[in-house]
């Protein structure tokens, strides 16, 4: 157990639907990062939050949004889902800037049918 | 544009031999590099890191080498063990960017 908790582990939904992925960071970590891993792809950075505020943004689609709450958990919202959104979504956390690396959760596997 | 590239999707090595995983990057601003290991159905786990002020960092059986002029880093595993079979990702970060750019991964298979 890495200390980073992601729920749900698996999610199957239809095209056009909206889902929310949840992440609880490791205790004491203020930064949360979201990454997407599609088939045979590397980990694509989506977005980072630090202590409730957005700090960095990557290749995140406009249909996707995220937030970090006062208790530091984070949610990634995916809407108007398409087949190509099927992927593993990882959350990671770090104390602050993440210079020394992140701790990853075990991921949420999203399947859009 | 893939700033961090792992050109070998897979690698097979005999148990006890050396495994060498390679990673190339294009952004000369990157100053910190990580290697992660990922088993199926698990999240990536941190393995070893190196700062651009060094050219080598060692941790047990794992050594990372950095060649800044070639924009190349490599991970050496000696001796390789069957439990090392996993997907290995390299990642790089530039100062002030607050994010790591990951490569596409290399699947290592260590044969008993």
C-alpha cells in the first residue's frame, strides 16, 4: 500500500456519460497529480494541484476537470466520454514540489463502451 | 512532441546478467530524472533518481547514468532477477515546472 488511495479501481461506462475519479493523497502530502496511461502509451500528465490550488496543467482535455478539496483529496471529472478516453488514470502525491518524485496510487481503469 | 523517449518497448535478459534500459530526452532544461518500476495492476513505484549535477547514482543493484551532452540516461540492473520483470519508466522534470514528463516505458523480462 503506497498510501495514495484511488477509487474506484474499475469503472465501465457508456459514451457520452460523466464519471468522477477520486484520490486521497498520502498523509502529509500537499500536492496531487493526475496522469493518464492509454494503451501502449506512457504516463501523460494531466494536472497538478497544490494545497487546493491548480499549479500546473498538461494535456488535459476541456471535457476533463479536476479539483482539490480542503481535506486535500482530489477528484478528476471526465464528461462527454468517448471511446478514446478508455485508459488507466493514476493519481500521485508528493509533499510539495515533487522534485524528489511522487508516490502513485494503483490507478482507476476506465472503460468506455 | 515526445520530450522523453524510451525507444525499446521491451527487453529480455537472462537471470544474473545485466539489464540496461535506455532513455533519451530532448529538453535541455530538464535537471532531475527519475526511474519508476510498474507491475501489472499496480501504480508505478519510485526506483532511483539523479540530478543533473551528477553523472551517476547507485542504489544496491540499480545504477542510473546520466550523459547530459548526449541527453541520455540509462538504468543498469546488476544482477537481474526474475522479480525485476516489470515495465520501467523514465521521467524528467525542468525547474519550476512542477511536473514530470514520462517516457512510454520499457517492458523488462528477466528469464530464469
